[in-house]
C-alpha cells in the first residue's frame, strides 16, 4: 500500500508544483487551473468515477485501488471541465 500511496502523492505534488510555478510566471493562472472544482458537471463526473472505480479497485486490490480511483476521479473532473470550457 505504501508504494501506491507514495506514487500518487508524488504525482499530485508534481501537479501542484507545476501550477505554482505557472502562477509565479503568469499571475492569475492558478485560478483557471483550479476552476474545475467549481464546475458542477465536472465534480459530478469525478464523483461518479470515484464511486465506480473505487468500488472495483477496492474489491480487486484493496486500498491501493481506491487511492488510484480517487486520483483518476480528480483527473476525470479536470478533463470534463477543460472539455466543457472549449
């Protein structure tokens, strides 16, 4: 479990660091990057992905599957928000 959790944390930390560096170079971009959290459809799609992938992941591999399902849910919400804004 520790390896899956550590890998997910490193990926999330890299994503947040990338957003922070972009914000330093171009002020105001972080708000646009985190806007997916205010998009109702994107959050709903992410929640649905979390429930579906989390239940399957939990049944097959336990906590590691649930951690990756949460990560996939955040990416799903982000992708839905980006696609809706275009």
